[in-house]
C-alpha cells in the first residue's frame, strides 16, 4: 500500500517538473468510476471505448455530473461525416474514432473548478447510455505530497500526449496555396499582355523608319549636300 502511494507521488512530481504528463487512475469497482488525477495547469486525456458496430453512428458527448440525476453537457463529438476532426469547447476537446470505437476527451489548462464527476455518453432517439464515469481531481503542487493511500489497487496509466489539431493549419495552408496560384496566373497574364503590346508596337516603329528615310534624303538634298567631285571642281 505504501509502495503504491509512493509510486503515485513520484509520477505526479514528474508532471510538476514539466516532463510528459502522467495520468493516475484507480478503478472503484463498487461504482465503476475511474479516478484521474491531473496537475493544475496541466493536461489529461480520457479514452472511452464502445462497440463500433452498435454505437458507431450514435451521438457521443462528455458531460459533468451536477447532481444525482443531472449531467451538464460540456462538448459533443462531431457527427459521423466528420469523425476525424476534433470538436472543442473552451479547454476541453473531444474526438471520435469510429473505426476502433474510441472516444477521446482531452482537458487542457486544468483549473480547480474542473474537478468533478464526468461521463462519456451516447444518445440515440432519446436513449442515453453511459460509456464511462470519470472522477477528475485537480491537484496543486502542495497537494502532491498528500496523495491518499486508498484504494490499495493503484495502477499508473501512461499519458496520452494530446494530438495536435492541424485543422487550422490545413485551412491556412490551403489559403496560402490558393493565393500563390492566383499570383502566378496574374503574373502570366500580365506578361502575355505586355508581349502582345510590344509585338504590336514593333511594326509601327518600322513603318515610321521607312517613311522617314526618303524625307531625310530630301532634307539633305535641300541642305546643299553635293557630291564630292562637284566640290573639288
């Protein structure tokens, strides 16, 4: 029992030292509640599994238990046509892997008021099923030395690093690529217009030179230009 508590304390200290976040869970078999501890300002992730054949197309959500009968909605997963995207509400995000049947909830920048009892739920035609109940406790640096030794069955759960949400990056990259293509098209069109104008101006310049050439001879003739043999005579 003391050895389990020591392990629990050492893993939370690793979170406080800015190492990869650790989640500590203990199953309360009597109520089937999973205990999850997180440091204030840190991040935790919870996986709720379900049968993908039976519940793949059902709406899934994460709620916080207010009293014995009411669970306040926090965030819902995107519907089945966009299952790969995360849905976010404040510092809480949720994603649904309908292929493997895993609903993942991530809570970032934990605060003391985030502590409480939560549920992963599915809803279909007014029927609500609870996938998992999770008790979230938010600890401060002072509390890490006050970890309870009970229950005795304590096991460490390796942390699940929060997945980067690349949705915004994809949108920005798409916009930049579109702007680049438009800029290239504008450059090509402007160059073609300039080339056409240059080709149209070349014949007019040649005509002016041809027309001016006889006139120059006339001007030289009127100017008294004579052959060299006349001047010597």
